[in-house]
């Protein structure tokens, strides 16, 4: 008999080298959440990725799409009406792995239209809208019927012409388990939350901030970057962990040169950037049992992103359609999730973190304008005494559903958790289980913890777990110079702040990169970001030789642009 130790230990009458003994290596389920691994993806709704997970005859209480007649009306002002004369777009299964393309509107004012069907006449076909920002009437309940309307308007603003029916109908599609086998396979083998809502009816930075601080300090959209670098000063989970003697790391998928979590919480985390590590270190730490108490994993969120995010930019060159078949962000996200899950599944260390004391939580920041049929409800503002945020929003309603899956040997196969949760449920759970003290804000105070998911008395042997296989991923070919393809939306939002940080550090960047008419191609923006961040995120940055090469490329590019203008 051999005793395998973690935070607590039990004995087995088994050959310690046998697979059964390895599968039984554990602490009790009371220690199921001694550590946490959390990976956060981008901009997909629950219906979009998991709506087909279970059918009504599967015997599950599951709020999916199968068997429902779901649709959205087409506005009368749309140039291209449905060919069947119905005036609606019905929800269908996607026929490609790149929908919706282009990316829908995701800011607060676009989400207002999507959830309530409200659109001010003067904001039609506008990328950046103005007051009253498509705000619904006081007391209105979300109707979830404005996705088509907003998409037609938004795509028109983005491309300069109204989309055809075949183009705009793609906002009303979702994927099957066969199309998205990794996420759906893991969800079916473990537990899925079918009422997990994002915290803010808007885009990425706010919702990521709520995951880790239960507030965004009034920020309602990603811009301006200065808000995140200066004004988002709230206490974070990272502060609280350190105050209680707990450890943490943020692991970032290479070759991303920055952590967006650190950027969002810059006032709090700027002096702790040594905790930001490349994803390759996560795989080593997972294998060795040396993971910290709390791990947050970020996909590459900037260029060629493997985060499930809809295509961040339409392949347009000065208004002309360019037939391009870019790699699917969904398939890239699937490949990265498979990598994370495989590393997690192999965590069998005798000491420290292993699968038996470490759940894997798979979450999303926000639905990103993709369709969902379940209306979100009201929520308490983080601080009722605080002034209204951007655009006068008082944070009294949440965003809509996103995928959320929990993996652990203590979670029964095929679980569906119907209770209502939001991002701050993670904070509520950590406070409860790790004795982390008082709520961060009223939002996580009201959130329901998720520790009830560990229902098994005997853990499931990881060797018996499903191992979903991702669809083959085509090689990425980004034709930077020819297409002038844009940096991802997150990259565009963060870049001004990154340039300012570079200046604050005393780095010399060519002044042309900030000129209003300068053609900042993705390659050049990527280089500028890497230059700016190399002196902050040292573990993620290029070495000195590559840094010199990047510096020369940026100078050459700006000199060429100056000559072109003259």
C-alpha cells in the first residue's frame, strides 16, 4: 500500500504503478477545488456553440435550440428581404465554420438593439452611435429579436453596402456537436451550465474585468484605452489571493506579447507582470504538479487568434470584395481548447496540483453579438452609490448567455446545471471555499457559487474520460501587405494604450505610427505591440536579436509610408 499525497491523502490496496492506482490518486472531494484552472475564450453565445448539445428526447432539462421555432424579424428598411416573403430569419445550423462573418457589433449600444429591438433612426448604419444609444424604454424586458436588425445596420456601416439575405442570415446560425466536437464533447462528458450569463451587455474588457474584479469601474465599452490603464482601479482576485497567502499566474498563448487581463487591470497588476507567463510554462507546471492556486489562461487574442471569436475583420481592400478563405477562429479555438484539456487530463502528479484537486473551468467573456434566445434578467449594480458609467449606464442589467463548462473527476458524466450563474459566480465560489473574505462588490455578493457541481463520492478515472478530436486546422496564411487586413478588435482597442506605455518607458517609436492617415497594417501593428510590450511582459517578449529585427522592420515600414505620402 502506498499513500499518494496532495492537500489530503488516502490509501489504496493497489500496485502504485497500475493504471487503476493512478486513476485513484486523489484527495477527497472536499479538496476538489484546492486549485483552479480557468480558460476564457471570446465572443460566442450559448446557442451558437452549445445549443445543439442535447435534444428534448435525451432526457435532460436543457435550454437548447432543438425543437424550438426561433427567428428574428427583418426590418422593413432592409434592402434585401427574405426570398420566401416571410419577413423573418429562422435559426439554422451553420453551413461553414466562419460565421458570422463579418464580426457583429458587440458594444453596449449594439447589444441594446440585439436584446430589445430598439434602434434610433439616426443610429441606423452607424458604426459608432450617438445618444440616446438605442436604449430601451424603462422597465422593458429583453425580446431577443433585434439581432438581424443590428447586424444589417452594422455590416452596412462596416462595408459600405447592405448585406444580402444570404449574408445577414448568418447571424442566426449555430453549430452542432459534430462541427464543434471538442467543446461539445467535453461538455457532454462533464458538466454544462445552461444559464450562465455574462455580466455586462457589452464587449470584452468589461466582462473580463467582472470575471476577476466584479466591476469595471464604470467602463461600458473597450474604448478609450486610458480607462483601463488609469481608471480601472478596483481590487482584483489577484490582490485578494496574495493577501491570503495564495498564488496565481496568468498563462498567455504564444505568440501573443501581452496579457489582456493585465492590461485591463493595469493600475493593479503593472508591478506584478512576472506572474504573466507563456502557455508553454502552463504545460510544464501542469505536468509537474507545480501550478499555482489560481491559473487564468488567455488564448492569443490579437492576430490569428485561436479564441473562437468571429472573424475580427472582413477581408476588404478599400471597399472591394476580396475572396479570402481565412482560417476559422472556431477551429483554432477548438485546437487550443484540445491542447488545454489534454494538458489538464494528464495532471497526475503525486503532490501539488493534479486533476483530483483542480477543476478546469471553460468560459467565455461575452457573446459578441451572436444570437441567443434566452433573455437575461436584472442584476444589482456593483456599487449602487457610484455614479453612472459611460453613456449613463447604471449596470442594473446583465448581458446574455455564454458557454460555460466544468471539468473534474468529481463531476458526473452528462450533467446539466440549470441554476442561474454569471461570471462573478467564480469569485463567489473562491471566496467561499478559500476563505477570501468579503464580497468584492454587490455583484459577486449576489452571485451563486458553483461548488455544488462536485457530486461524486468516487472520482472518475481520467483514463476513462472522453478525448474529443478537433477538426483538422488549415495553415494560417495572413497576407498582411496585400490585403491590409485589420488588427483584431481587441488589438485596435488596446494599441493606443500600448503606444503610450512604450513612450512612458522611454522607447523611441516612429512618430508616423500615430498619424491619423497612417496605414497601420496588422503586421506593423503587431510589431509595434511587441516592441511596446517587450519591456513589460518580459516572459512573453522576443529576445534581443528578434527585438532588433522588429525595430528595423517598423522603421523601414514607416520610412516607406513617409515616402509614399511625399
